[in-house]
C-alpha cells in the first residue's frame, strides 16, 4: 500500500469494516453514489451495494434515530452528519437516546453505533460549515468522543469505534482530510483506543492538543526547538475516554503545560484539560497552565478565519509566558548546565 | 420516482371521513365498516378481561402515588380500548415502542407490573428487559421513539423476519419534528411499522385545536404516502379490527400504516396535574358516557357472550392482581448507588471508576 490521505484512510477503514462484518451499515446524506461531500464513502455503494451503504432522506434526527433502532435490532450503523453544524437537529436523539440507552435499560440494550462528523474550520468554509462542536458531545455522559490527527489514527480509531460496544462520536478534522502519512496504515502501530499519543518528545513544556490542533502544535514545537525550547506534544486521540495518565506523566516531566484547541475557549475541552492538569500536577508546575484557543465568536468568514484560528505564533506566545526566566525549574537548569 | 397523484392511489391512502366504528356508545352494533374484519368472539372476551384488569391496575397505580409509593403516574383511564387493542393486534415476537402513558399496554403484554412502574417509582432505568420482552423503554422525549421504531422495523425486514413494530404516540407528539421524520423514513424505507396515535384530546393542558389544523391527525399520513385510518378509540372492536388490519398490512410487506384513535384522557395528565384549570367538568362527563369498558361490556352481554359470572370473574382476577401489586410495591425498592456508574459504558472509564471510589468514601465515612 502507498501513503494515504486521512480521507483515504477513513474510506479504507469503512471498506474493511463493511467487508469483515455484515452487520455494519453506512448511511447518511449523499453518502451513496456520490460518496459523501468529502468522498469519505467513495465507492462503498458500488462495492457493497445499496443495502449496505445508502442515502437517507434529509433529516439528521431521522438518521441518528434510525441508527438507534437499527442498533437495537442488531446492526452496527456508521452514520455521517454532513457537517458539524448540521448535526444539531440530531442533538436530542444523541443526548437523550444514543448516550443513555445502555443506562436506561440497565445494560440490556447497547448501541454499538458511530456518528461521523466532519468538524472544525481551516478550509475557508462558509457559515454553518466550520463549527468546533466537540464540547457538546464530550459533556454528555455515555458518549465516547474520538478525533484523529493522522491517517493512521483515522484508520485504527474508526475501526475501533465501529467494534466498540458503545456509541462513538467520531469527529473528523476537515482540514486534515487531505493530510498524508509517510506510509499507509499498516499493522496497528499507535496506542490503543482511549490512550493518548506523544507525538513529539520534549523536556521543557507539554503542549496538550487534539484533532486539528496537532499539526499546529507540532509546527510550533519545531519553531521553538530553533530557540532552544524543547516542547513535548501530546495528541489526546480520544477525548472520552480521557487519558489522564499520559497527560499527567508528560506534565510532571516537563513542569509546564499549554493546552491547544481550535474551538472557542470558554468552557471548552481545553478548560477541562487545564483543570485536570492543575489538580493532578500542581506540585510539578513551574508556571500556570495556559490555554491557546479560538476566540469566543461565531466562526468567522473565510477571509478572517486566519485571525481566529490558533496558529504556531499564538502557541509560541503562550510558551513565552511560561515563566522560564522567573522560575527556572531544576530539570531545565540541570540540562542547561550539562 | 414518478408522481402518483391519480385519485385511486390517493384515495387508497386516505382515512375514512369519519372514524371507523363497530359498536355505538350505547353498546349496540352499527352497520359494520367495509374492509375491516370483525375480531373473533374469543378475542373480544380476552380483550374485555384485559381491559378490566388494565383499569384496575391504572386505579391502583394512581392510588400508589397518593401513598408515596410512586413518584408520578400518567393515567390512561378512558384509553383502555387503545391500550389493549394495541397489544392484542401484535404477536409476541413483534415489537412495541410505548410512551410514559402506556403502562396498561405493558402490563397487558405480560410484563411484571412492578417492573413496568420502575421509572415512575423514581428509579433510573426502565425496569424490564427490552430485548426479552420486545418492548422498548417507555419513552418520555416526545415522538423520539417513533424513529427508533422505524429503525427496528427496518432491522427486522433486513434480517428476513416477518415481525412488525408498533409505535405509540399521543396527539401532542404528532407536532414534533421526529414524528414527521419517522413517517417519511418509514414510507421511503417501506418499513413494517404501525404508528398508533392515541388522540386523547390534550397534551397536558393544550387542547387538540391548538395542536393542529389538520382535519384529523390521520390525514398526516397522506403527505408521506402512508396508508392511514381513523377509528373510534373507545370502541374496542373497531380499534382492534383496524390495528389488526394495519399490522397485517405491514407484515405483508405493504409498508407502514398510521392509525389515529379518537379517545379521551379521563384523568389529569398525571397525578401532579390539575385538569380543572383547562377543561370543563361537563366535557369530562360527556366522555364518561362514551366509556370504552362499559361499551364493550354491554356489547358482549347483548350478544350473549358475557354474563354476570364472566364479569365477576374478570373483576376478581383484577382485584387479585391489584392486591399482589400493592404488596409488591409496599416493599422498599432496593437501589444500589454504585450501580449508577455501571451502565454508562460497557466498561467504566478511569474517571468513572475514580468517581465511584469517591462516592464510596462518602458513603462509608463515619457520621459525625
Ligand atoms: C420533547 C418533549 N417536550 C416536552 C415534553 C413535556 N411533556 C410531557 S408529556 C407532554 C404532553 C404530550 O401530549 P400527548 O402527545 O398528547 O400525549 P399524552 O400525554 O396526552 O398521552 C409534554 C408537553 C416532553 N416530554 N418531551
Ligand atoms: Mg394527548
């Protein structure tokens, strides 16, 4: 296999899942012959037939509600919401049923289903096409929430999401659809479902991020390295379950932490991460935990999205505020001495 | 798809202009409607016994709220013909998607009444096993269950089973978007599902006239290409006949069916509601004379199918049932706070494990 884009990796994951398990079904808006507006389901109807990959009438609550009934009936639906903001009509179904069915039935009914949502911005999309809606789902008990940052992860996380016994909100960073790994998704390389990945090791500070934030954080880390600051980058991969262990051990090592998210900051996932780090790493911290986020504004028009999106510079500005001069930590000093 | 507006197709989907009826309010048979077979005598007697029991259960449940044994109870008194006909029209391997109002139907389906009342007792789960009983959890977010019913019907169809799914819904619920999405999906997928609207004239306090401008709720089917019917929901014979026809239509692969039953909610919305704030006592009295149970009883007696002994034995069975329920509900339900963490996911997350441990430390801390 040759190198793949994230879009191709997702397509391959769906294809392999459809092939391996006849209970898996793919449906949504335009996912049939068209292959989805982002072509993630390209060719699936041709290969597996209209019975396995099909277009539904336009109604998002209907798509998710239908998936609930079909999962109750023994299938494993993988449905697509066309865009982040167009998943909102389905929110009642997600919050009241998808998230709660196992609990409401004391474990007698489970809903092994996946709701795929292309999300976030950076592609010059018009209004209602660029929302970072992950916090709504993360805040809802009973949902697993996943967001890949690499094609390899996209493949394996989607495969894992489809076999998971619980419902998974699978959030696909649109702007990474066309990003490539060096190699094709091969054997399972990355950490398991529920574990974060350290994308870059470093000793001076930890950048904790996910989804669309990962490449930006890596870019910032490269730039910082030029200035002699060695940043570690943690990619959460799954927001629920949350991997406290990996985050905590990284921050205890580096003593500094910046949380990076593309979403608007107020009451976002980054706020939760900052709180958790502060609660668990207080005595290892040499500086306050900082957040780098989008602004608390409705997603701006294409011409202005660069002003909104956190970029490497905004991250580096935050790193500058990590009080390296005021409170040099022992590790840092020891390393500089050697 | 071609446009199918020829008169015959449209007429074939439209409901009768007046609700289908077999038995008048005074219990006498009317000219039988065409196209709907009369249910067998044995089935009518069975329906009668179940209605007597259902009404007794309902009265007992309301009494249990007064004794603090139930947190809340939405009564279906006056709707027993609908509750029982819905269950009798289904086979055991068919599925039923009920609302909070449909406890009598669940009891009639054979589910342990204590299990049926679990949620209303204030517990966090539905009580019974939906997979084993083929009854979905009683649904409170209005109309959301109708689309699940379509999904399940579609699942049955795909698995080659000839099961049918019946979704119960109230008149108010038909205004919710999910109901319309469900009708549309069912029609497009040709799913074996029956939508059963119990039009009891109120959504809490809001009367039907404020809910819709449709000639009848049954007309909501035509826009989706669904065959629809309206029936006198206080006439057990008619309701059972129409629902049986609807279920067989779906089972035969002819697609979904919408049935509207005209009935009346005799009690308040729940024990916590005060219906005198929004309806006149005269209106309730008028419906008292249309009582579904009295009507069926008169009808069966007039036809010589039921005598005083049969009536007495039905009531005796109902009393026994109620007394067993009373006893069972007197026992404090056992609730395990730790179980609250067990069914959020198949495997609790590390965070849930931590929170469970926190609760344990709170619960086992010595009191000071
Ligand atoms: C989505 C939603 N909105 C509001 C409510 C609150 N509510 C509970 S029952 C009810 C009235 C429903 O009336 P109807 O559908 O006619 O059923 P009935 O109670 O008469 O059986 C309302 C408004 C709810 N349960 N779900
Ligand atoms: Mg009503």
